[in-house]
């Protein structure tokens, strides 16, 4: 059973919860939302080349995955571009609303989190630590917000 962390009530946490928690969000950008003025050609891990909006590629590098005009998802990790039918987390599972990225040195994978201020936005009570990110350090939780 996973430890449940209630971020608004730090005395209930064994993780030393305090006012230093930073809550941010990440999303899956959609290519059609970006300007096509500047384009870049990339090489996918499969070896094929594709051309996309430079701004879209920048967003994908920051967020991890983006939905292309073709309907498939473009991801960037391990210094390579990847193609998938869905945006994926660090374990290769599909990203879904309720997943959060954490620093595994502070919050263990699989930990259930309650973030009361976000319940009204997402309609869910529990979030699950099932992802990581290069910019997620220490007391930082990055909430997946979808497309």
C-alpha cells in the first residue's frame, strides 16, 4: 500500500512536508496550436525524417510529448525523438489526468497524493506519482493536465 500525502496538512506526512512544495503543471501540446512560420526537420529514432513547426518542437522538448497533425504523438527523451500512439510517462505507460511527476528521492513512485486545491480543477481526489522530469527536483510536483 502506498503512502498518502495530504499536501495541505503537512503534519500527516512522513516526508517532512512543509511550505516549500511547488506545484506546477505539464501538458501535451497540439501541433495545430503552433505557428508554421519557422520549420525544422528532425530524425525519429526509427530513422525517418519529419518536418514540424520549430515552436511545436520546442514545446515537445519542454513537456515531453506532443500530438502531431498526423494524429500520433511525438516525444523527446534520451536525446532522441520518438513516435507513439499516446503520450507516455517515464515508465512507458500512457499519461492520464491524475499522474504527477516527482523527484523520486523525495516521493516514491506509486505514492498517492491529495492536492486539495486541484480537486475542483480536475474532479479527482487522488493523484499518483508515476512520472519524473529533468526539472523536477526536491519538493516539486508537476501535475499532468492533458492536451
